C-alpha cells in the first residue's frame, strides 16, 4: 500500500513539474518569436542625417521602445495605453498582427481609447459608444449610425509612426514626415541579439517609476554607487576602490548619434581584484539609451546590460532592461520553472534600492534647490557628459515634454472646420 501511494505521489509530482516546464517553455518560445517579428515603418522621404532638420537635442525626433513585443500579443483583447513625452498614446494589433499606434483619444467624444477592447475582427473599440477603429486608425464601424451611411469612412483616429524590431515596439512622437526606421539605434543590438548565437538573454523586465527619468540615467551611468547602494545584491562594500573613467573619442555609437558618449571605467588599488570584471564600457546614446559592457579579459567573458529609460511624463518614467552574456549560455536555464520569477524578484530588489535613493535626491532638488550634479570626481565622467547634453537640450527647448494644450495649437484640418455639422447628415447629402 505504501509503495502504491508513493508511486502515485511521484507520478503527480512529475506530472506537475512537467506542466510547469511546458508552461515556461511556451512562455520562452513566445518571447523568442516576438523578438523575431519585424514590422518596418515606411518613411515618406529619404533619410538625410546631414540636414539640420534632425536636431539631436530635440527629444521628439527619436524612436522610443515603448513596450516589449510580447506585451501586445496577437489576439489580445486589451489595448496598451501609455504616455510618451507627456502625450497619451495607445497600441493595438490588427488581426494580421500589425501594430497600430493612435493618440489615446477617440475622435467622437475624446474618450481614452486605451479603456476599450479589441474585437474579434481585430478592431479597437471605444468603451464610450462602441466606435471601432482598424488599420491605420481608420474608423470602420459606428453602432449609432445607419449601416447605409459611409460616415465611418470620413473619420480616422490620429496615428503615430510605429516600428517593430528586436522584440520592441518603437514609436516616433515627432513630425511624421521625419520618421525613418534607419534612425533606430540598431547597433545597440546587432552584436548580441541573436537567439541562436553566442549570447544568452536573461528574462527581460520593466517597471514604472514615479521619478524623473534623468535621475535614473544619472544612476545607471554611475558605476561607483553599486558597491554601496547595492551592497549585498550586486555590490559589496569591501570591494569599493579607486575608480576612474576615461572618455573614448569618438564614441563607438557616434554614427548612431553624434551626441553619444562612451567611457572606459576601471578600478584601481583594489585588493583583492574582482574575479569577473576587469573593466567596463559605459555608453550613453541619446535620448535615453544606456549600454554597459562588463569585460573579463582573461576568461573572455562579456556581460552586456541594455537599459531604456523612457520619459513618460514629468516625474514619471518606465525602465526597460535586457541583459546578455556570452558565458553559461545554457538555453535550458530559461525553461526552468520559476526562472522568470526569481529573475524578476532580483531585479525588483535592485531597482527598489535605487528608487529609495533617487526619491531622496529628487526631494532635495525640488524642496531644497540642490543640484543633481555637485562636486564631481573622475568616476562621475559619464554623468557629467549626460548632464551637459541634457542642459543644452533644455536651454534650447525649455522642456522635452509636450506642453499642456499642445493639441489645440495644431493646424486645423477640414474635419476640424466642420466639427459642428452633423456628420451623418453631411454624409447622406454626399450620397
């Protein structure tokens, strides 16, 4: 009897473990498939980076990776609402898998489209009156209007250029005629993002934070804080030592953006020396991209951290991160049940340590008039370079965010000029 019970319990445990492995395997496969998906944005004009039209200090003239591809899966019933530079936007997929990005406002009564749902036809339905929008934001159905009317064809939600690649949904918030997918920072990924290559991607992660995005950029460019702020997680106080940053001119990412800055950061006078990190490269690529490369020359090991610090709105940001390594590249790691959970818990603990500190810095800046960058040393070189870029941008444009009432200042379209006329009646007359 005991043997039978033990055998049954073993069978149940093996079955449960197998189900968990299969679930994790499917999750990883979906992420890998999403990273292979490409939806190119067709530009309306050839790219000319030499023209002054593309001002690197203008934060609207950049592609921003606002979401992971797997966050907007095919067949999802919910749209994805978010802010970018203080502008509310909404993402959804049509039935053929194409991503559409629209202003998060219904042309009918200005309701947030992100509160609606995706119909079985793949249209975005407004929660207020059921108006539906399809590819390119075109209105395809209005329940309260006669089916014989072509009113819906006259209405279109305002769309924003969107591009899908590298497992991210990229959005261009600036002038549509200047959008070109060549401006995406492709070089950030080309050497590491190959699913069947020599690098293994750790579970990607993200979080929303109520802090200014520039403070997080300062923090991620600061290698010297790790041993103290993150003592016990990724740092160790006893390992702290002299640290110097040496600027690399030109930056390896100069061709991606002429304002990019790169530094080689190395520890000195350390005893004992770190076992895995001889030196690090710190790269800042405007407007909000950071790549950290940690090298172990002896073992030829490389650990790459890529961060996107999205300026959603003033004092609100989203942090997206991807970590790659060329050692211990065992794919079965990803299929281990709980791997995602453990990685997410570690990431959250590390980010929480940073946020506690950055909230205090933000308080001192706002309430006490303190400076984000005061007395500096050699290790602060990357932060100083970023702050120079940021101060020049603010001196020229005052703010990187879209100001309140920005929509009111846009040029009126023909639809705006007839907005007081009953559109359905107008359509009937046209028929």
